[in-house]
């Protein structure tokens, strides 16, 4: 069951910082793990046996309820008020970041953006950028090809699905910059890998990846189905 607090947690609660009294904070401290970074080489692309295009990736929490509940409400039911507490969960577990010049969210295609009306990764990136005082760009990397939902696809299917999907409109805007790429959930790592490859080919320096959650269950239910089931229970 997902639970919310409508008031700030106690200042002594180890996993949270005080938040405004009207913020909705998902209670997740019962399963917060220690930070487990995914380092270069360990997360190699199994479909091609090639190393990933990013330098290092960190994923901060296991993607399972109640965090999964909160992210599905955020993405699929438009609960944008959850952007603040979810970003705070990321900020509370930020790894040491190495001279990042620019933060870029994983982009949505224009059709998906019109359907959803917001990019959840951009909302998270914006809050993290303000915390770190690092500029955020929602246009440096764009998605130029629509694709069916990735959640139920294998790593190889995802890779084929994403070929040519991203572009850098103005390569000069990222030239030689160290980039932090932000997404909400890492499943196979294919999407962030393709994004990083696109950025590197366009002339960026190192690309690092940060995600709020990572799927840890081989029997993981695709998000859209999970969200629909939750909606039916309300």
C-alpha cells in the first residue's frame, strides 16, 4: 500500500529532510538501500557485448512499491506534485559528481509529450539542477522518432526500437561538456545508453547517468499495466 504524508516528516527522520506542510511525501524509508552505483563495464550492453557509451551510472533505489506506486502516479496520472518529494529522494542520495557542466533529462517524443503534457525526467532534472546550481537543458537532446512503449521489450528489442531515435540539434551547445543524464527508472539501460551515444557522437565529453529507481524483479510488470491495475482498484 502506498502512503502519503501531508505534513513534513520529523526533522530527525534519517531518510528525509523537512518539506513544506502541503507537500505529499511518499513514505519509503522502510526499504531505502545504501547507494549501489552501476559502474562502467558492469552494465555493458548484453545485446551487443559492447561497453556502454556513458562513463558511469548510478541508480538510487529499487523500483518496487511503494516507490513504483509513486512514480506511476507521477507519470501516468499527472500527479506532478510528486516531483518535489521524488527529486528530494534523489538529492538525499546523490553520489559524488565529477565537475558536471550540464544536466540533460531523457527526452520524450513530441507526440508523447502532448499526450502526457510534461516530461517527468525534466521535472526531476530541474530540481536537481537547482540544488546543484548546474544548468539544465530540455532541448540539447531531443527525441525525433516515436516508438511504442519500451516497458515490455527485451534489451535487444529496445535497442532496435531506439535506433536513430535521438538527436542533438545544436552540437556546439554540448561540445566538450561533461553531462549528467537524468531519467526516472532504469530497466535494461538501453535508453540511457543510446542517449549517451548520441551525445558523445555530437561532441560531448563524458556522460554520467542518474536514475531514481532500477527494476530489480525479473517478473516486473510493465508500468502502464501496473498503473492501469492500480487505477482499477481505486
